């Protein structure tokens, strides 16, 4: 039951975030149809323009695997509340992840 409820909550949260433009376009891992390749082509163009001007360019990609199990849930919930997630939805999430 937990897995089913988590899937439903994930879909609801994702749909809400997409509708309310809460996910930055540069966060390609959270957008359907995007991949790291999309970002690397953009960075390649930036790199070329900076390199030609003898500037510096730094880039880092981080792939977090199962990161949710390792983060501070209270900080995550505070962040979600600041993004104006509905109170009832927040209560459901807090109840699911209390222990």
C-alpha cells in the first residue's frame, strides 16, 4: 500500500510543480523528456564562447541515487512549505515519512 500511495503522491506533486512552474528549467533530471545531454550541449556552447575570450569555465554534474533516504526530511518539508504546497498534502507527506 505504501508504494501505491507514494506513486500517487509523486504524480500529484510533479503535476502541481509543473503547472505552477516550481521546477527550474535547468534541473533536467526532474523534467520529462529532458536528459543530461540537453544540458551538456548548452554548456558546450557557453564553454566555446568563454574559451574564445580566454575566460574560465567550470561545470559539475551530480547524479544523486536514492538521495531521498539520506537527506534531512524536516529541511525538505520546510522547503516544500515555502513553495506553498497545500497543507493537507504536507500532512500526508509528514505522516508517511515520520519514522
